[in-house]
C-alpha cells in the first residue's frame, strides 16, 4: 500500500512509514500534517492554521483517509492524506461516507 496527499484534485505520493501513519492518525493527526508539510510546498506555501476535518478508516481493506482544512494565503484548502492501494477509490468511498453522514 502507498500513502498519498490529495490537494487541488491531484494525488502526490508521500514517503511515510505506515505504522507511524496509523499511530499518529489515532493519537495526534495534526502532527501527521506537520510531517508531510514538505510535500505540500508545491500547493500550499505557508500554513497559517490547520484543523482536522474528518477521519475515514476501512478496516476490511486497511485504508485510511484523513482530511484537514488548512488556512493559507489562498484561503481555506482541503488537504487529504490517503493510505490505499487505489487512492481514487478510497476517496470516492470517503465522499459516499460523508454524504450519508450529512
């Protein structure tokens, strides 16, 4: 499985240990955003503030998606970290999950 960031409708692979990813997702998701901050430089130059929006976990497929709302010069931007074999499918499942909750 691979880990990706998803910003502005683009997937970009990031190198993060899966065990560290899941540990921080459970204990301190905002610290996880700090770890992948360098991968965001092409999209978000300066993070002014960040908030955890939601976490989606599919235990049967061991897929994880964490969404943040990041404040930057552009305004508020959605940043997602996705751990999955197929991040596009996981993203679609996340959106379906979100529609059911709202």
